C-alpha cells in the first residue's frame, strides 16, 4: 500500500475532498449509522484541514456493504469520478461504511483509489489515513478491514437467528412492506413481530389519488371478473394509478431502479418505466399475504412466494389480509386455469353459457366467449397450437341456450335410479346441491378445504418435478425435500379427511327437490312462459346447469341443411356430471 502525497500536484494550494456515507437501513437519528451524521463528521474533518475543500458527497442508503451482489450506485459513481481525478481525498466515517467484505476487498478499493492519486481517510479511525500526513496508515489498514469483516460475520449470524425466531411467528421481519399493506409491531410470546394489515383506503376513484390499498382491491376484483394481467395493467396505467415503484419515496425508488439496472446485462438503460406491467399485477395477485398468510422461501422454479407452514404442515396465518383464504385460493385456481374463469364476457354482459368455462370448443377444448355483434358464441384460435390448427368455431347463441336448456330439463325429468349412468348423475347433483344449500359457514369451510387441497397437490407436483430436475441433490437437498413433502402430505391428508366429513354431513341432510321443480309450472313444463326457467335469472340458470352437467361441447358445423335449431342441436354435446372419484379413470358421460 502506498501513501498519497497530497502536496505533490498541480493545484497544491487546495486539496479537493469528497465524503462517502452508507447505511443498510435509513435512519435520521444521531447514531453513527445516520447518513447525515456521517456526512457532518466528514465535512467537519475536511474543514479542520489546511487548504482542504469539500467538493462533493456520495451516499448509498438502504444498501448492504457486506453482500457482494448488492449494487451501490453512488459508490460506483465515486469510483468512476476517482478514475477521472475529480478529487484528491475520500473521507469516510468508518471503514465499515465503505465495505464490510474484509481486508482483501478494502485493500482492493484503496489500491484502485491510490492508482489514480486519491487518498482515503477515516474520521473515526485515525490509523486509516493513506495520505502522506500519516505514515502509520499503511500498517493498520488491513487490520481494521479484517476486524470490520469479522464484526459483520458475527452480526449476520445473530440477525439470521433472530429472523428465524421472528419468522416462526409469522413476522414480516425483513424487506419492504408489500404494496398496499402497513406493518404494525405486536408483542407475541415475548417477541416484537411486525404484522401486516391492509393500508388506508379512500373514496377516491382509481387514479392518481387512490391509495395503494384501493389499487390492490381493484386488481383483485378485476382478476376475479376475468380480466387478464395485461388487461388489468393497461387499465391501471390508463387511470393513472400509482405503481408500487411510484408509491415509494424518491430515494427508495432511485435505489430500486438502480438495482434493476445493475441486474440487466445489456447496458444500464431503464426499460421498466413507472407504468403497470402484467408482471407487477401477477406478483400482487400471487402473493399469499393477500389472504393473511406468512410467506416462506421463494420457489426456485416458479419464482412464486410460498406459504410458510408450521411443523404440522398447516399454513401460518398471522396477518390481516385483503381477502379470505378461500377467496385467495380461488383466485390462484383462476390464474392457473383450474377454475372457470369469467363470469361476464369481454363486453361486461352475462350470458347463460358464454365466458364462464362450461361452453367448450370441440376442436381445441378452449372456453368459448360471446360475440355480441351477431349474437353468437365463438372460439377464435388465431394461431395453431400443437396439432390443433387455427380455426373459428361459431354457433348461434339463442338457439344454443334453448337446446341446452331443453336437453337439461329433459334429462332431469327422465333420470332413472335403476340406470347406472343416471345414478352417477343423481349422486353428483345431490352432492353439489347439498353444498349449495349448506349453511354459509359449512359451505365456506368446504370450499376453502377443497381450494387448499388443490393448492397443496399442485405444490407437491411442482416439488416432485423439481426433484426430477435435480434441484434436491446431495444430503442437504434430500433432507430439505423430505421435510417439505412430509408437510405437504400431512396437510393433504387433513384436507381430504375434512372434505369427506363436510360432504357427508351436508349430503345426508339434503335431497334433490326434483318433484318440486317439475310441479312449479302449471302444465309441468318449466320452460313455458312464466315457468320456473323463465323466472330464473342468469346466475340461477347457471347454478342449475352446474348441478347436472360439467361441460357443453360445440363441434364444428358440417352441414347447411335443416333449420338453425336442427343444425345447433346436431353440434351440441353435453357432458353430464359424475361424482368425484379417487381413481384417475373417471370419465364423464356424454349425451
């Protein structure tokens, strides 16, 4: 290490000095970690030196000096300006503010500065002074750097242990508070944990004045109505709603953007504008904290936040959520394509069959939506997918509604308890009707247990796939896999047992009112004007169809002969309901 002769330069009458400060977490106190305190001490030191002048300040707040993967924008700017010889001395409060990565990293930084004629001075560590004013600086520099590194190692272990204890209680122990939430300190079993709750809402329309909590609920409700993540992003951008990034203060937003720039491989131009994107919307919708769950590690494959589970595999739910667990599980099923998606079509209208997943294209199996221009249901596959060529399958809406309703009531009227296929339909319908008619608490619990079951089974499938992909190799990896899959299996077993109990309870206490439905109309025809079907609204008609049928298949048109009714009748198939079975060979009965 060499000493820098500050007097041996062209501008010998003036030494240009800059200050640098860093803190892992922003604090405005008078502690040594305070960025303002670091700057004040540095400026005071500079003013105490003859012919020294303060010509600039560099500062990184909320950024670690220990983690080599953390990008510190002002540190990088400091080093670049040193290379251009814009100053002669860097003044720091303590060496730990410059780096905590140990003697080797500290020496590397000092040598880079020295190669450009820049000295390094610490206001609180007099032996760290590489100017020619202090010949002892060289001898003690590496020792102080090594001690700073050891201090960070000890501190990091303490922090890891503390975080483990807090996380077991479900505390939000690190990182920024998720968008739309507030964090409240609460004492739990002698530990102060930070529990989340939804932030303040307002009466403002969604836009520049709406709060983050307002925006979160808008996104949830838009997704539940069937809008895609991209469509939601376009809507939120159009309304001027503040994004998670725009909701941060200027300093935090600057650091977030700088970190994102550093991660990009192609230059530093920031392409992530302060606009909503489908990725941002998806991240919000996928967050288990929406339902009050504590989060565990991020899944390395899907990059989704996983639910933290206790030793019995049960989800840890310490927070106050925006929505209920049942609603969140349903939302995940919708996003995964496991739940019938839209309740309304793209124009915002509700039809009997369109846009809720029951009406399926006979060529590609996709759900059919509504074309309001000519009153049809349509599947428009704009490009080939696998063996399925692009196509347009269209069918008249009114005739299709009438064909399906007529066949539905005919099937209900002729169900035969001596026929095995009809017994299956009756059993499935009775179970579904019982769930519909159960008391709200029992119905809600059953729905939540079923949603949890689907979620944990999907998680198990992903975990097994990760193991097949080699993500759990070695002794540590196998132990982690075994521990995780055991928790999932325990949770799955509890869900299955509770679902069986709830279904048995509601089904034995309920019967299908087939006679009442048939006797409701004067001449026994529920589809006559003023009859039961005529009086029901669209949601009631959908609920009735869902009792007895799983899907309505629309096949391509193969003839122009006959009336519109006849052509539609020849193209429509109904897959009648069957009770859930544990075997994988369960197939629907088609008529």
